[in-house]
C-alpha cells in the first residue's frame, strides 16, 4: 500500500513538471514574438529602446508586460498574443502623442 501511494505521488509530480515545462516553452515563445514585434516597431519610432519581460496574464489572449527603457526613462508596454501571433502592442500614451 505504501509503495502504491509513493508511486502515485511520483506520477503526479512528473505530470506537473511536464505541464510546467510545456507552459514555460509557450511563454518563452510568446516573449520572443513580442521582442521581435518591439524590435520592428522600435527601429522606426524608438531607436535604442530596451525591453525586459516582467509578467504575463490571461490564457487564450495572453497579455505580456514589459519594462521599456528609452531615452533614460522607463515605461510599461503590454503585448497581447493570441494563438502564436501578436495582436496588439499597447505603447505608453505619453509616447504615442
């Protein structure tokens, strides 16, 4: 009985680790997508800007939040990704005027 319980615990931990690594790969892919989109946009508007990933929320429409450093100022930029495509980049209002 004790062996069976230990085997169940090990199986559950393995399932959680596999799920976690799959989610991490998806998140990293989305971060890379956003970084590429930022680079394309920042070459035109914000030359020299640097982006650092901070957080993510959502599942079907994932919103990734980045800190952007531009001209010695820091801003928050959101990148919305759905099904492996960037659907929207929300630039700080102060930079879009």
